[in-house]
């Protein structure tokens, strides 16, 4: 990768919003063809328990995205006090419904419900979130193909590939080891033949490790933790972090920043995703893609 030659250097911004829009139009075309050929469209059930404002806004966004590409939305809005048994019954009902090709349970769930128990009851063929233990297990094995890959990690790799950034043989560092992003994205990078290191809260000298990376995927949940001096000149930086920091100039009193100090890293990196407008829109686009793939599997059998 080329290193910047002057102080004027600015990284190429990877516009996740624009890339996600291209993917959504590709999905809409495929759904039209599916509908014309079989008279059926993909269906996604989005289950939300309680009325957390952030969860409701995520769910609204997912449902709007479904409507935009032609996926039928099955809305399941359950009260905060719903019992675990009632929620399990609802999951079993959706598993049995042939018009539902994907089931998504918005997390977090209320404290009285066992999250792991609920998620493992979602049918493997409808696990569009990609978190079923069998999907994750296959992702972690060489030569095995999971039915679905988690949406945010899948979106990260799609951003690299659509930006023309090659992964094979490159040194990739993943910052963070969560089940949702860090671990699955590290496995996807391995599948793409990168040499992968995971840096986490117990790592010694994370700066030095990150400085050697051709590709950095930051998913630590620490606002602006990664500084410009930590980045190898010309590296590709994918920032998964979404952190609210106080900002009196904003009406809301805060602004969103990533795990990467964008202004500093911009001057060193070859490519970088902004926050917001980088990885976020891709997560929703990959959810739509997984739902379409699930539907194709079921409808074209």
C-alpha cells in the first residue's frame, strides 16, 4: 500500500451509505425477479420486547428497509412483561410459518428472559442474524459453510471488497473480541486468507500490534481510542464503534464518534469508514441480503 507523501494526505473515505444503497437496489431487483417467477417474496419477522427507545428506532429502521426492497415484514411487538414461555411460543410459531424466511429478535431482552435460550430456538434456516451456535460453529471451521454470517462482520468484509482492498496475505488486526463483531469478523478475515491478530483489553502493547496492520477493524466500544500514530501509513481502517460523546453544540447534547480518532487517522490511513455512515448502513443491507438468501433457499427448492 502506498504511504502518504505530504501533510496534505487524506484517506479515501469508504462511503458505507452509498455502498449499502447499491446493495439494496441489487436486492430489490432480485426480489422482483423472485416474485415474477414464483409469486412469492421474502418475509422477515422482527421481534421486539418492551419499549427501549434505541431498540425501537433500530427496529423501525429495519422494517422501513424491508419495505423499500420488497421484503414482507412480520411485526411482533411484545410487552416488557411477556413471559419467556410466551416468547418461545412466538418463536416456534414463526419457525413454522412458511412465509417467514428470517427471524430477528432485537437485543437486549428484558432481564427475566434468557437470551441464549431464545436465540438457540430460532430455526437454523431462519437465523438471518447468523448467531445460532451451528452457524457460528461452521464459521469457525475450515472448509465449512455457515448458512448465514452475522450481518455487521459480513458488512465489514463487503466494504473492503467493494472498495477494491485485497485481504489475501495481508496483516489484519481486529480490536475487540465480542461475539457480535470481533470474533466473527476475525474468522471471516481468516477465511479470506489474511493473517489475523485480535487485540483486546488484556493485550500488551496494543498500539504496536495495530501499527503493523494493513487492515484494522475496530470494534472495542471505546470512543476515539485508536490514534493516528497507531496506524500504518496507507492501512485500511474499518470503524465499527458507535459511541455517544458530549457535544453542547448539538441539539441532542451529544454526537456519535467511532473507536477511531477520525481526524487524526484520516491523515495516515489509505482508507477509512466514517461514523456515522460507514458500517451502520451495511449491517441493515446484510440483514436484507441474508433474508433474501434464506427465501431463495426455501422458495427455489
